[in-house]
């Protein structure tokens, strides 16, 4: 199934990949902040840019910051397919994001 470009998607990635300092620098602006999770997953809510790259899934970064301040550049990040555990598409993921926060799940909102 092809993912709809520019759709907001929930991507479950391996926590070990999300905890790489270089990745955290872009995902969380804090390379020294350890991502805590009860299991081996980390949830990223992001806009899909491209799902056709054989190397991985391209997502947009800084979406929320850009909406609040249009001068913030929209960057892109490729998540290697080997780090992707699952992908969820839905019309409205805002409720799921709120539930994830309340449940204390490890997540990043781009």
C-alpha cells in the first residue's frame, strides 16, 4: 500500500535507532536526552514526504514549529526501513497523540 504524501502518519520505530544522539538532535533538539519507553518502540507523528525510497521512509521535521513560526525551515528525515516497526494512517491522529501522551508512551511530534 502506498502512503498518501503529505499525510500525517504515526510511525513506530525502534527505540535504539531513535536514541542515537545524532537522530535525537533532529527529532528532539536534545541529543543528550534519553528516550524512555516501557518497550522497544518509539512513536513519531509526522507528515510523510516519500515512501518510495528503497532505503527508508522520508518524513517532514519541524511541522509544528513551522505552523507556529513560518520562518522555521521544514527539514526532512529518512527513517531506514530496518528501523520501522509499524506505520499507522488515519484521518485524525490528534486523539491518538493525546492518548499516547496521557499513557506515557515514548513519542515525538514533528
